[in-house]
């Protein structure tokens, strides 16, 4: 199994699940070359309205997973050490945005499907 990837797939997936849009193509209409350039340069940001329900800890994890240099991204072992992942109390937190309280994930929004290939 490779230790690095040419793009940050875990970060993109987590970003889409939490925010409902693609980090490198927020409007869904950018040409492939522009998306590739944004991936390589790490050009993205959190839209506050889409991420208002996402904790600061989760944003830090997403940002780390979206690092443009593969060696700067956390490994699966490092992710398993993050309190967000290991703290059972955190995982049981109730939230009006949570569809499954034990997962701590926001409700899946319909426009999220438009961002997926």
C-alpha cells in the first residue's frame, strides 16, 4: 500500500461529507486543469455557512488531510491518535446537525451529490 497519494483523497472525502461541497471546486464547474492546480497549491478554504456546525478539531483534521505535500498529511496511525477519533464522549455528543449521534456526522445534504463524480 502506498504511503502517499498524488492528491489528498481522504481529506477531500471528509471535506465533502462535512461541508457539502468539493474543496477544490466549490461551484462544481471548474475545469480539470484548475482543480489540479488548486490541489497542487493547496488552494481551498472553509465556507463558514457550510462549516458552522463543524468543530475546530474537525477542521484541523480536514486541513491536515488536505495538505498539498503528501508527506505533510497525517498517516492512518496518526489519525487514530487524534482525540476527535478516540474520545468516546466526543462521539456521543448530541447536536441538532447530527443525523446519527454516535457518528458525529452532519446530515447529508442533497447538493452534496452534485459534487461527486
